[in-house]
C-alpha cells in the first residue's frame, strides 16, 4: 500500500490556502437603492396643501430606516444610492448657460402640472426638505445622489420641435430640454456638508453633478460612479479617468434614466437630450461610449420609468453587465387608504430596493428584495401587493407570481471571480 507524504512546508501552505478560502473576504453586505423621491418632497403632497398626510415624512422614514440598518449601527447596509428625481418642481424658465449657447424656449403645454412652469416652493420647501432627509444619513454610511430630470433648474420646449397634438407618442408635447443645476448643487455639490472632506468621496465633476465614491467591505473595495441625466461627453470622459484611477475595482454606476421596464435601454424621444445637444448622451450612447468599454463596471442602477426592469448585456470583453430599474413614485396605496380620491396624487408608499451581495462562496450572487418602510414588510409579505400595483405599472398581463418576481429575485455573477478575483 503506497503512502503519500507531503513536505511540512507544503502541508502548511495547503492549510493556509484552505483557511484563506474558508475565511470571508467581503462578507455579506447590502446596498440600499432609493428610487425617485420626488412625490414625497412635492410641496403639494403635504398637509399644509390639503394632502391627507405629510409625504415628506415617508421620505424621512426611509432615511431613518437606512441609518438604523447601516453597518455603523450594527446592520449590514454599507452604501446607499439615490437614483435621481429627488424633488418635483422646477425653479427657472431657462438656465443662463443654455441661453448663451443659443438655445431658445417656448412654454411647455399639454402635459403635467409640474411642466407648467417654475415654482418658488422648489427652493423654499422641496430642496430644503431633501437636504433634511439626507442629513439623517450624514456620518452613518457613504452615499450618492444623482440629478434626475426633475432636479434641474429648468425644463422647456424647444421651438424647433413644437408640440404635435395629433401624434400618439410622447412627441405630442414637443421636444424638451433641461438646463441648470444650481439648485442641485445647493444641496449636493462636492463642497456640501455631505461630501466635503469625506475620505470615501473620491472625485467629482461639474460641481458634484457627477460623483464617485469608494467604499470598503471586509477586504474588498468597490467603486461607485454617479452620472447626471443623459450624461454629457465631458461627464463620460471624467468617469473614464476615475475608472483608470482605480483600475480593476468592481464598479457600480447609478444614473437616473437608463433602463426601461422591458430591459431595453430607455428610449424617451420627448426627453432625449442628445437630439437637441450634441454634447449629451442618451442611455444607448452611455452604454456604447462608457459602460460597454470598461470591464470593471458590472452593475448599473436607474429609476425614472415607473415600475421595475432587469437585463443582462455583455460588454466588449464578453463579461456580464447587470442592469436594473426601480421606480415606485407612481404608487399611491397609502393615500388611497386614507380616503384620498385623486389617483394622480402619488407618493411611492415607502418602497425601496435592497441588494444583498454574497461574493465569497463558489457562486457569487446578489439577492434583490423590495422593502416598504411604511408597511414595514417586503413585497412578498403583502398578499395584495400585485393587486395594488400590477395594472397601474403596465404589468396587468403578468401573473401575480411573475409580477412579484420583478421585485424579489436573485442573480448570479458567474464571471465575477475572473474579473475581480484579487480585489
């Protein structure tokens, strides 16, 4: 009978290797994805305006829950990303920078109350309310905020593309453009109370409209890049410089408009900034020019379009990029239960996304769950969840089980080891 012997050094090396494999490198952790909060901070959705509750309190409740469940408070949330449309209304008719460049504006018509024109309450109530909400997270965990289309100072219709009421698509309201981020920077610039001097806030562009955060979990580092709406070429060039500064670090990108409910890159002609301005990039262009070309980006998060969406595309290196949409701003069950009859007076019902990462095992994966800080339940724990929201979000053809899977599912990261094994 043959006996195999290993040298003492070899045995110790094997033991050390086995021990290292058994020890968690990253550990389990969660990222909180905060969808559009515009209907919570909307000045018309408060008791003072006749609404049955103060919508802003649901927003604060979300922030308090994240802070209470942060790693610093004994929980497992290590990072939070708000994906834009922090507040609701505009504050200017046009912005000076676009006027200087020759842009012309005509009044918006044929759509929502929000688009009718600027409101003084934006800066008097909505932006201060947003600041108070994020003050709850200050010092508790790293976080990011990106500007959505509602967070720009101005929204106007371009007179070269006026409303076409006879059309059945979104161009019936004309082609619209956004401009000015003074209001956003007053809250979330790189010099704000939230980010100035923070070691995890590692870079910014355009005064903080684009930003980068680096956070560490266990022995693992992750990079997050936040991009403004239809990010201009200068934003994408900046993002590439940040990626080169932190090569091979697993990277998550958050931006407001990116994915549609069917998993395609969002195509919204009436608000496609690239049509009017050659500097800007719609979601497909952001994929082509940035995401597909940079292998360290493995996850993209977005809001803007009501409901949920998920897809996987392969980048130029042949690796998977997981892309996710979550936007619950159109949900108004809370107000309905309080006897409110206006279905347009939506809130969001406290829903947010929780992404729990398990990267240390043989099959790295992410579990996606949807949690309401109002109902204090996951989507799968509410028997009426599909009945409340399915039809309203354009998913009436799905079974209840299929609809629930859009808000509660897991996905594997099969090429994560090959890309980031040493990180």
